[in-house]
């Protein structure tokens, strides 16, 4: 059984990784705004989760929240 991380946990990991080097990961202001808005929500909508997964892929090269068959696939958002 896979235990999903909350938005806050996922965002905290991203923020720790990009601290001081956001431009190296090509994180846009829109994506930063989305992360800030999602921190308050335990889990987001499918579209919000797709945006968060896209950010994770930019930062880590993959998203732990995507199914194994969909790793590396970025949703059109």
C-alpha cells in the first residue's frame, strides 16, 4: 500500500531542494504561487496535483505521486 504525502510535505521537500537556486530549476512565479496556495490544503484537485507533480519532475526528475507506468509523463496543465 502506497501512502501519499500531503501537499505540505511534498512542497517542503521541493522548497528544501530549491532553496537559493530556484532559477536553476526553471521554477516559474506561477508555480511558486501554486505551491504557496497548496500548502494550506492537505490534498489538492487533480489539476493542482498535476502542477505539483510537474514541479517535482523539474526538481527531482520524477514525481513520487505518479503511478509507475506514468513516471516521466508530465500532465498538460
